[in-house]
C-alpha cells in the first residue's frame, strides 16, 4: 500500500512537502509516514485518509477510485447486502460499524423530532 500511494503521488507530480501542505499537515514527515513501509504497516489506508488523499491528488488528474482503493474498497458489489459485508469485518471493525450506525440513528431521530416541532409551530401560526 505504501508503495502504491507513493507511485500515485509521484504520477501526480506532487512532492511530499506539497502533499503535506495540501493535507494541512504540520510537516512533510507527517505525510511521509504513510509512504514508509517501516512506519505504516497497515494493509490499507483508513478511509478518512484515503478520501483526503484523493481530494489532494484529484486536481492533478488522479482518479479518486485509485486512491480510495488503497482503503480496501475495490469493486464493491452493489447487490451485496450490508449484513454480508459487515459479517466479514474483524470484531473491532464490526463493533465500530454498529457504533456508527447507532450514532446515525440517534442523529436521525433527533432531526425528525426537531422537524416535528418545527411543523407543529408552523401549523399553530395564523
């Protein structure tokens, strides 16, 4: 993954300093961490970082899908159910997905409650 990221950045003709600047990092070594196989040992980029890297490289003609693929998202089958995809995750990631879903459901319920109150106020106004 680290070599693929470096190859994509070099293809975009973006230096390490410039990449760090585009990402809002305080130093080039903060970004270089992701290209160093001795420091970054995960097989995939975290999705949030893959999206940020894609944003930084897209102006240079790099296809977002190539960068996002470094997060392990490749040709997801749209007919596959969410349950089957979640079932393949590690226990830690499975728990993270469930936590995220709970947060999203709570936010959705709060939005619906706010909208309901706003609708009630509009109905009472002459």
